[in-house]
């Protein structure tokens, strides 16, 4: 029922009708009822009722309504119980009265037959005590009938009642044993007097109960009352903002630590210069990961990073590598540089093309040779369309002048493409033509950079290394494992070939924060 509404013209309200049974279930989920204080023998206690919610006024109204309904049904139930009890008493009281008259007649008749007998003080005390015990036992019967409807026999209140009845029964047995020691006439008079007194007390109790129930029925007085009206707390009990902030801060710290540890544990490749140095290699270049290069690859743009983004952080690292190679040339009196790697995906072609471009920009005459005759792609990076290249020269199908192509993108830079793709590249490299080629280009160019295929998959790099004094291994950060590097080193050592140095490519800034590469990525 909507009793009132506060709205403006045009306001729209969505009214959801909830099933009455479902509404009761929803309320029970929020309602909390608990007994406070120590319960008494008859089970009477204090109940505390509470509801948690966001609307103070609504909660107070619900609690007030629950209290009113509880009192109303309690009064109705109590009045109904009083009515049933009165019906029982109207039948039971005449029977008890009849039994009382009969017991009084028996006592009077026994006195007439045996004369008047005066009971001494001890007898009267015994009689009163026994009557009192029986009276308490009768009261326990009423209490047990009420408690049995609420509790099981294992409940503490029920257990206390049973113990009390056992104590009274033991006392009754003791008094009966004491009375059995009296003279026969006196004992019989005590027995009859006890029956009369017991029946008289039962009759009086029933009459008193009848009067009480009559009052209850007429006045509808229940057994429950409201001690305190419904009210809401001034401060919200939840959410506890301070606790939530502290908890989620701590949780965030733990979660971030776990993520970092898991990420560190899943890295299988090199993540430290120390790992490379321990393998016996000197590092000549640390090339950080370039987002610009990744975007060029994604956009299928074949432009070189050196041309498109000359100020990229990776290009700055390549300039340092260029300087290192420049001094190596002078030291070793060699100008042919071979780049190899344990496996594919280390970025040799990226380093080869951009390093060659940087040398060309420094007014050096540069030649790039794509020696990967199975999947070479350097020609495309320099916008060279011809497919005639190294494989054609080694097979005797083309001359050296025919396979050398000038780059249209960079001045002072020539390229020898891989040529037609072949399966027998190792056999071609073992001919004398490779030696004559390296001898000729070494004298014609300031620097020659040879890009070779993966060394663990093919033997081409080992064959080419015979004609190159500068041999550099390229490994990709967190991808190329130390096991692969060590295997490559063993392959070269078996052929008495020394590796000049190592280049680490693709250093990720996020992954290198706690590593020795962090200063290369800033």
C-alpha cells in the first residue's frame, strides 16, 4: 500500500511486487533474534531483536511492527491457552472436590471409631513437611507440562527441574520412613490427615488457577512485554571504512607481491647480466624493448625504427652498440660482424638493419648480408624488390655485382639479399665462393654485417663464422635460456671458434625493475 508520495510531474517510478512468502524469507535473512540474560527455570528471558539495513526510518518501523505483532499474537495465544485450561479446570475441580470430601469423611469416620487422638508436635511437623513436599511435587507437574512444550529433556532448564523432583521424592521417601515408626493409630491418622491436606491444597490451587485464568481471559494479558522501543544507532555499523582501507591495502600489497613472484618464477630466460657473464660472455649491448617498433610491426609498416623514430630509447642503445663495435674493429683489425642467436625470435634482423643504418648515417660504407637462405626478410625491410641474392651467387647463377643492391632508404648502405630460398644452404656455404665473397666485400666496405639463421636449428652460422672475426650472439630478455646459450657456445668451441661477445635484446622495463638492466630502460 502506498500511503503517500513525494514526486514532481513527469517522475517515473518502478514498482516491484514481491510475493508475501518471499518477502518474509527476505526479512528473515536480515532479522537477528537472540536471548540475553540468564534464563529462569520456566524459560522466561529477554529477547533482543535487530535488523541491519541502509534506511534508518524503515528499520525502526519494521522493528516496531514486529514488536506490536509479537505482543498481539502473544496475548491471543495466552488467552487461548487460558480458555483451554479453564475448560480443563471446570471438569477437574468437581472431581478434586469430591475426592476431598471423601478423604475428610474417611478421616472423621476413623476418629469416631478409635476415639479422638491428639497429634504431638513431632507428628504435626512431619505431616506439614510431607504435605509441603507433595505440594511442591504437584507444582513441578504443572511446570513440566509447560517446559515440555518448549525444551527437550537435554536442555539445562529441563535437567534442573528433573533434579529438583528427584530431591523432593527423596525427601518424601525419608518422611514416609519416619512416619512408619509412629504407633499404628497415630500413623493411620497421619496418613488420612495427609491425604485430606494434600487434596485440600490441590483443590485450593485449582480454584486459584481458575480465578487467574478467568482474569487473563477477560483482560487479554500476555506473557511478553516490550522493554525498549525500536531505535537506530547514530553511527553506522558497516562498512568500516578504516578497516576496509587497511585490509585492501594489505591485500593489495600481498597480491602484488604474489604477482611479481609468480611472474619472476615463470621467466625461463636470462634476466641478469650476471647470468651472461657467468657463462663466459662479455656484454656489448643492452637493447631495451621498443613500443614504437612493436607498433610498426603491428601496423605492417616496413619502415625502420631508425628512420621512423630516431630518438627511440632502443636506437640510443644501438648507438652505444655501434660505438662498441667501432672500437672492436680497431682493436681486432676486422670489419666483418656476424650476428647469430640460439633460436629464432631473438631480434637479429631488427639489430642488423638498424645498426647498419646507424653506421651508414655516420658516413661509413656499409654492407648488410642476409645469410638466412631459408626465411630471409631483410630485403623487404630496406624496400628492395629483387630476389636475386646470396644463394644465387653461391650456386654460380649470379655475379657479386649482380647481387649487391643499393638501399633506397639509406645512403651509403648496400644489401645482399638471401636470394632464392633453398634447403641445402649448408652445402652452398661450404664452397670456396663464400670465402671469395667475404674477402672482396671486406676490402670494399668499412663494415659488413651478416645476419645468420638460428644456430641451434642450422649449422650455417658456424660455417660463416670461419670468415668473421667479430662474432656476436643475440639473446632475447627473459626468453633465451642459459641452457640454449651454453649449447651454442659448446657448438662453436668444438670447432675452435671463439665468440666475441653478447647482445641482450628486448629488455622489458616492467620486468627489469629489480634486475641489473633497469638503468638501460629509463
